[in-house]
C-alpha cells in the first residue's frame, strides 16, 4: 500500500524520531511511504484558541498536499482529531463549502498510527522487540475525539520482551492541552503532578503515548523530578527490533 505521512509540526521540529519510526515500521511491513514536501501544520492550535480565519490557509494547504493520496497516517491522535473533526468545520464556517466537502472526505482517509495498523492494515503483531517495563498514557484527543480505544494496547501486548503495566487513572488528562498549559499553568502543573504520581506507582521504565505533545509535557516533568522514567513515542517502540 502507498501511504502518505503527515509528520506534524511538533514531530518535524522537536521529535523527528516519531515520524522516522513511523516510516521504518510501515516500510518493514512492506508498504511504501511518501512524504509530501508541501505539508505544514494542521492548524489545531489556531482553531482551539479561536483563530479560525487564520486556520483556513492551513486547511487549504493540507487538502492541497494530501488529496491525491488514498491513505494518510500521522503519529498524533490530536492532529488527526483536528483534521477529521475541525477542518471541514473551519472551511464551512468561512463560507468555503467546496473546501469543506473535500476536507471531510480527506479526514475520513487520515488515520492515527494505531488505527492504520489495526483497522486498515489488519495487523497487531508488527514484529517489534522492546525489552522494557512500559506503561501507556491514552492521550485525550486519541481517547475522546478519534476514539482509538484499546488499539495501542493491543499493539503493545504483541511486542516481544515488553512488560506492559497498567497506568492508574489512565484516562485522566496529563494537563498539557496545547495552549491550556500556558494559559492555565498552575492547573496544568497540578494535573501533571497527578499523572507523574500514577506513572511512578507502576514501576515502569518507560511511559509511552501516541502524541509527542503529551510526552513532551510528561517527559519534562519526569526529568525535572529526576524520576529515571523515560518517555518514548508509540511509533518508536513498534519500530524497534532485536
């Protein structure tokens, strides 16, 4: 299958290993991955803070860059949530009905990594090997907006050498929420403290998730606390080999 990669701006600028791991994993499974060079940001930050008019050019850019591909993958539940649920809304709200229809169609062909693997490629055992004790944080957008359910857990359970430990109060937000962490710093920090306590209670070496943004927030807290727990993107674990 020929699959287009939407790397996301956060992965592109700060966490490129998540995008690279997505490519390695899909190529190992026998698929061709293409990277449209004209891609930029999904516009989620603009929409969530009320700047829908400023988000419109980004919606147009995404539609222009990816319309010719049947399947698109992104290593980010939050960005996929924005593409799937906000792009058509933004276009329609700005009177761009034709663009809204195209954005809606394209959103239905854009998948978060675990969705692509299980729902489209029909694979759970990706041939990974990762000999570590791992706990999984289900990020809010993947859990509540695109509803990936237990797909990441099903993939992790098939990774050889990996010991998966349940995260207490897993469905509680880590406190990042994009600009929420900036506008409501004290609340965000309190939510992060609760998440760190839960992670520490598992005895895990690694906390994983499908969003680099949440891992950035959690990882920063864990490093400041000198916890010894690392954060690793789901794609990097699934791409690991013996």
